[in-house]
């Protein structure tokens, strides 16, 4: 019986999966596109339908459909498995069926509720008023309202619950989505809602969202998991301007960024994330064409939010409201960013919030983002504007504010720069500031231990590039492997040396049968490497004479590297023999060193 992973691979084609994210063009037996993981002008991202793998020859990323979804969606393997399983129609049987069924019901309820709210916005008088407000007052287009699936919750206590109940969903299920609230025994509905002599029982649950413009909240895959509702058409002293779905098994506000499902590709392609406060700020920015924008969903920025952002980019731009609450939220978020070595900036706008700026001056939004200020500049400007740096007591206040901020900077070179800048402005000796820096208190935060930097793509050395090129050329022209067994000693990378050794053992076989035989000899890990090398063949000359020349160049370069490596080791041996006054060994080492020097001269002449 096939495993879920194998079953998914059998049902899904790499071209179909990758092609749903990236526009692919046919290039011989393979497909080519600009890499979605780094900026490039010349496409170096290759997809092989024959081998069901992909690889970028620019940044080095590569793998199968699971590796692609992990990287493009910024998720772990388990999430990639679920995404592809849903796409392939494969049931992951290890999941508890009861939990799976419950989650399925809650997703269905959220989807139906969204359709209900959309219909209310379109078909009711109060909904039309809300629609007109979104268009004329907030500047949204009808297409934007449709794309983000905005809706209207009527000013009624039980309309949504009744709608969902008629479709077979229990009060408990509706409550578990956060769309309904359980009635307290002492709570009395207004008489107008239920007639005195009505035979119908007063319900135990009532709708959470009433007289509110509804913003569906999407997860990373675009499924609706919760809602935010903005009061409209009435005053409610008992509730805030915005209320959100509470914590549910679908909706975890500390781990969810509003708009990320729409923004994720732009975050990666533009290599920056713009963080705003409100849902309308996100929507208006996307409408204006700036789509690498998200917001924390009904809560302050958390460790998990930053962890998610760091999957896509290390560059963060804060665009919070510049009222007092917005300024405080910005400072708290800046502290988190500094502690985790994010390249953070901040924008300052005169309008109350980004949505207002975009409505009044759409072009100004892009210009404002281009003028984003590095966060330490922001702190310096704000602090020095409040105090007079000539007065001793003000100098003390400036140091008290800025030194803890500088202490949060993890990079010592950058930290040194700002100490120097502070010393210049305060006309104070740097040594004194460093002394005070050591005393400065650093607010405790568990963020540093919970947010991990995404694993960087392994840097490939010049030697590894040459080894991979040499192996790819030999795979294309295996007949030129004759008498090359000794060249295995030239390899620095153990895995590549093993592939080369296996290839040499198959001398004389045709290319296709050679590859097939080699796959059977290698470990699964080395087979993956072999598939990558066989895809890389396309990057090198197909003309045999040109290939022979490239093989010779690779061999010569690797020989030079090996000789230089031996010379470096010998130089340490010579130093040690000299220190121990060991003349015998010193003469021996010097002789070997001279021989290697002669070899190096001959090789470099070539």
C-alpha cells in the first residue's frame, strides 16, 4: 500500500503544482521561469517533468513538490502535506476522524456565514448603506469588496444562527466558530426581538456580530477561519468599534496575519513586509497596487507573527497609526524586531492611518514607503527632539532611553556605529557610553528563544560548483570517464565523490542505462543529488568537443585547489617543526612544499 506522500506524488504533477504559482515556459525537455524565491532578470529556475523535481541555479533552492510548497507557502512539512493532500484528494488517515469532521464543519459554517454576510450587504437596505459607506467614505472599489468578500451583519440577534440552523448546523457548532455567544441566564433579549406570546423558545445562543461591516479572516491557504466586525449605523457603548472572533480551533490570532494569503508571493518577491494595524489599511494598500502588506489580526504583534514573517523576508516596515496608541504599539513591535535581528524601518505619515492617505493620495503611499526610516534613526530623532542635548540632566535622559535600544541590536558593528553617533551628538566619550551600555537594562522577552531564523540555503563553494559541473558533464558524456578513476581524489565533497566512484564503475554503458544503474547503487540521499545533477546537465554544452574542454578546465581547477590545500597544511607542519627545532622533518616538509609549488606553477600555466 502506498504511503500518503507517494500517493500524492502519483496524483500530482510537478508542472501542475509549480505552474499554479509560477508562469512556466517550455525549454527543451524541461520548463523554465524566473525564480520565485529571489530576484533575477535571467530565468534560472528549472522544472523537470521527467524527474518530477525543480531547481534554481541562481539561489540553489530545489527539491520535489513538497519542498516547493514548503518554501513558497512558508510552512513546515506537515502543513505542506495537508495542502497537497487536499489538492490531490488524498485522505490523511492518521488524523483523528472526529477532529477532522469537526474542523470540516467549522470551515463550512465560516464559508456559509461569509456568503450570508455578502448577501446581506447586497440585498438589504442597511447593507446598502454600509456598502455606500465603504465606496464613498473609505474609497474601496466594488471589485475590492468582492475580492476580500466583505459583508454586512444585520442588527438582529438571531438571523445568522437561524440561517445556519436551517442548514443543519447545531448551536454548539456555530458557537465553536465564534459566530455565536452563549446567553447568560440573567440576560434578557429586547422585547422587540421575540414576541411575548410566541410559542418559540427564547434561544440559548445569539449572534456575536450585529450591525457590523464584516471582514472575513483567511488562513494562509485562503480558507475563512474567523471574522472582524466594524460597528456601523448605530452606537454600542457595550462593545468596541471593532470586535473579532475569539480563539477557536480554526482561529489563533497570535499566529495569523490578516491578508497574508493575498500577500505571501509579494512578500517574497519584494523581499519586504509592510505591517499595518487595520484591515482597511491592508485592503486599501492592495487596491493601490502595494500588495506586500499584512496586519496582525485583532491583537498586538507577537512572537509567532514575527516567526511567520521571517519565513518570507527579514525586512520589515512598520506603518502603524501615528496617534498615541499607534506610537506605543510601534515601539513595542520595534523592540521585538530589534531583538531578532530583523532589518526594520518605520514610516511616518501626517494622515491618521495608511487607509486615509491612500484614499486621498494613492500615489503618495508608494513614495512614503520609499522614504521609510531605519528604526534606530526614528528613535534618535524622536528622543533628541524631546530633550536638549547640551544639558547634563537631558543627556542622562537621552542615554536612559537610547542605550537599552542600542543594546537590543545583535550586530556589534551596527551597535558600535550607533554608540559613536550618540557620543558625537552628546559630545561624550564613547568609553563612558560603553560603560553605561553594559549597565543598561534589557527588557525581558521570550521572543529570542521562540523565533528562529529560517534555515539559509547552503552556500556552495567554488570547489563544489566545479565538482557538480564535472559530474554533470560526465553524466552527459560517460564515454569520457575512461581512465579517470584516480580523479576521485580531487573531490572535496564526500557525497559527490561517492557518485563519481559509482559512475566510474559503470564505464562503457550508454548514458540512459548508466543513469538507471547508478540510481540502483546509490542511497536515497545520493539519488536526490543525482537527480539534481542530471537536471543541471541542461546548463552545460551539448557539443562534445566543448564538453571535453570544460571537463579539462574543471579537472585542472580542482587539481589547483587540492595542491593549494596541501600547501596550506604543509606550512603549518613547517612552522611546528621550526618551533620544535626538528631539522629532519623541516627539511622533508620543505622539499614537499617545493614540489607542490612546482606543480602549482605548471597547473596555473595551463
